[in-house]
C-alpha cells in the first residue's frame, strides 16, 4: 500500500513539479510568425537588409540564428541548467516523502514491549544543514557527530559558491515557485521583473540576522533554528500544512455524508485512504500554537508576491552563512561587457539579484549559481568558470558595515542576557515537560533547533511547540501536553529523529527501565484531591489506576467507605501516586474523566535530566535516588 502510494506521489509530484519548474525557469516560448515553411530554416532566411521584415520577424530570426550558433560550452550550460531543474525537483520530492515518513506506522502493544525503529533516514536534510551544525557547535562548544554531513555542503560551497540555494534547498525551490505566481501576472513582466531582480538594500538584512543569531549562540541559546530554512520548512509543513490537509479531507468526507451527496461513499473511502496512507497514519493530529506557526510561514510565502524570493534574498540566515563562505569559491562569473547589448534578459531570470548585468559588479555572496543568466544570454556576455578572470568586476564580500555587524552581535548577546536575567527562567517551570531523553534544560536550549521532527513523529500527538511556556527564548521548542496525548512506554521515536541530540536516542531498556538501568523519568503525577472524584465527590473512579502502564503500577488505591450527601455509604478507591515508580508518562492525566483540568496532573518534578528539579520529601524519588 505504501509503495503504491509512494510511487503515485512521486509520479504526480514529479509531473506537477516539472511543469511548475518549466514554467518557472524556461524563457517564454518564442511565438513564430506565420510564414512560408521554407523560412522556418535559418539557412533559408535571406539577409536582413535584402527584405523588409517586421521587427517581430527580425527579432525571431536573430534569436534563431544565435541559438544555432551556440557553442559546445553553451550547450553544456543549457544541459547543466536542465540538470539543476531536475535536481531541485528530485530534492523537493525526496524532502516531502521523508517528511511524510516521519511517523509511526504500526501499533504499540502493552503486553510485548518492542523497540520500534524508523525505516527511513528522516532527519537527513537537517544533518546536511550547515547552519544547524555551525550554530550548535557555537552554542554547545561541541560538534555533534550526526551533523557532520553538513561539512559536505560547506566544502562544495567553497568550490561552487552558494549553489545550495539554487540547486538543493527545498525552501528556496518553494519560494521560487511562489514568486512565479506573481511573475506570471502582467505587473511582474518586462521592466518590473527586471527591477525586482536588481540588487536591493534589504539583501543585507540576512547577514545582520545571522550575526544576531551567532551572538545569541555564543551565550548558549539556539534561536537560529526558528529561522533556519530546513527546520522552518519541516516545522511548517509537518505541523501546519499536513494537519490542515488532513482536517480538510475529514471535513469534506463528513460534509458529503451528512448531506448525502452522490458518491459520498467513494469520497469517504478516498479521503480516509489518503489520510491513513499518505498524510498521517496514526490519527488526525493537530498542534498547539498552530496559528503562530502558520502565520509565520504564510507571511514568508506571501512576501514573494511583492519581492521575488524575498526570504532567500533578504532574511535567510543559512543563505547568509553560505554567502559568507562563498567569497572563497573558485567557481564564478566572467562578464564580457563589450558583448552585452543591455537586453536585460539575464536580470529577468536571475534568482539571486546579484548583478549579472553589465555595468555593475557581480555580487558573489548573493548568487545562487542557478546559471540562468548564462543560459539566456544569446550574446555570450556571461560565462561561469573556475577561477574567473574579471576580478575587478566581482564583489566577493557582502555589502555590510562593521558597525552594524557589531551592533547585531551585541543585540544577540544582550537579548540572551535579558532572557536569562528574568527570575522566572531560573525556577523550574511546571509546564515544561520535555520529551523523554531530553538533555538538561540549558543544554537543551543550546541544541534544539525547533525543527518539529519530534512533534511530527510522536504517535500519540503528545509533543507540541511552546508559545511562551518556556519564555521567549524557548519559542516553538517541544513540550508534552498530557491532556492531548501521553508518552507511550515503549516508544523512543522522538529521540530517533532529533537531529541535534537535544533529545538523546534512548534504548528500550533506558526508556522503561530494568533491574540494572533506571527508567527514564519525564515528571511525576500529582492527584488533585479537590477535583478527584473518589476524594472530592464520594464517586467511584479508578481510571487513572487502570491506565497507569508501569509494572508494578505507580498508582495504587486505598479502599474506603464514605457517606455521600444522601447519607448512603459508598465504597470508593482513593488514588495515590508512588513517586518511586511514576515515570510521568501522563497516561493517567490523559485518561482522567474530569473534563478540562484533569484531577491528576503531571509536572516535570523528578525528571531524570535535572538534578535540581526534585521532590524534597523523605522516601520520594528526589531524595532517595540522587
Ligand atoms: S537563501 Fe535560504 S531558503 Fe533560500 S535557497 Fe538559500 S538556504 Fe534556501
Ligand atoms: S513523547 Fe513518548 S510517545 Fe511521543 S515520541 Fe516521544 S517517546 Fe514516543
Ligand atoms: S528537540 Fe525536537 S524540535 Fe528540537 S531539535 Fe530535536 S527534534 Fe527538533
């Protein structure tokens, strides 16, 4: 089922993608004027001066002749450009397939604990992300081995410049696709399109954003992940777009059933099949703070309407990082300005707004190496080469001032100092239940890039992005909300997908514990006696005790007979929690029948990752185990 679905998706995606990419990158087809068939061969066109032709016909003839004269090298560059389009399409499809595969397909069994492993390398894009690896290295002063793949991109950038943006980055491809919706409109044609692809002042902003993030990483805060394009795309598609699509399918199926539309059975089947086999396999999920995530993503995409690839040119810190490295690249542009007839075709198709036209320096750090300019220039005025000669027409460094660089770094450092100076951030927070295997909070904040992989993969929909629960500095970092989902005892998936080691990959033994190894604890449950039915309302209830998955159970009950308001004697079982056995999985809180605020709730106290956040009680885990 999965393979069929995958093939269908790849085929459909490939077809759609290629048609969009063709529309996006190919020059508009030349409309051939009506003429005698003999004239369609360039050999049979008489000399221009010999006949009187309309300007359209003359233009067409000149272009045709020039195209026939393409040298072998120019043909090669055309092929290279086609290869780039294919690479972009394949990378984007691979990215989407891996995102869809970031999920658990199966069922957990309480009787037979099994160590479930994901079948696909779903975090590979993040492992190749140079910004994630550089920033985590700065913020933790260690190099996480899982991120070493990113060195490949860095080395390739030293050779080829910012090729990642033009050839690989799925966020860049999506932005370019979104930009074409506008460019296909009349207002972005001709001179307007040319103007939008000239270098703009706002292209400097991304360097200051990068430096701000480096400043904050120096003090151990990894907020760069909020703007990292790979992390941003996974988070936005996985936590916003896919759940919305899934919800829409659900709605359409329900609506057609309720209104008895013809063919509603087929619609219901198709909708259910897509949901179960393509979008999400375990359940229809939704995430806390989806609005803020969606709004951020929508603004980025919408900006393409006014400024071509605004995100890539103006804001992306990964683009800025690669732009800085590309100053040493040995592959670059050589301009032959005497050949240029200022037709501006190069500008019309330029993806980076880096000044390919004659009369201005080529800005190396802005160029996406898309090669469109060379491919569309039929006068051969632009050539990409290793060790280009016209060094004086190249601006290798970004156009940024030292004073603003220092100010951005100081802002980054100052922002972290401000966050950390807040008294609340020094105290344990009862909402901050991090996923099992999470590192101690300071290290967690230095490592988590807010990619949302852990949230996407969680089979019980327990992990959600924070809004302000972890302070401003913890925006969109993962916490468990037990009322929505609980931590499945035999699941270790969040640790498997975390690319930076913010969540350690646990073995099954480390997760559930054994005689030799203590179980991983994410918190402790507390009974709210004012809301608990047996405690507060003389009403029998043992739901939490039944749901508790530990063995022996961490929740035990005391049988007691109490008198209710009518004077009847009722036997109830009052629950207690043994902090020695509770792992904080939240199954009790999830299942508690008291609606809204559960009568038994988990807080992170006693979590394995912290030495400070302990229950200070004799015989409680905090004092006996540490
Ligand atoms: S600028 Fe950023 S988002 Fe755009 S293509 Fe480059 S890395 Fe991707
Ligand atoms: S929180 Fe628990 S259930 Fe969710 S992915 Fe992590 S280990 Fe699995
Ligand atoms: S903890 Fe979650 S959000 Fe943070 S880096 Fe790991 S997988 Fe991504």
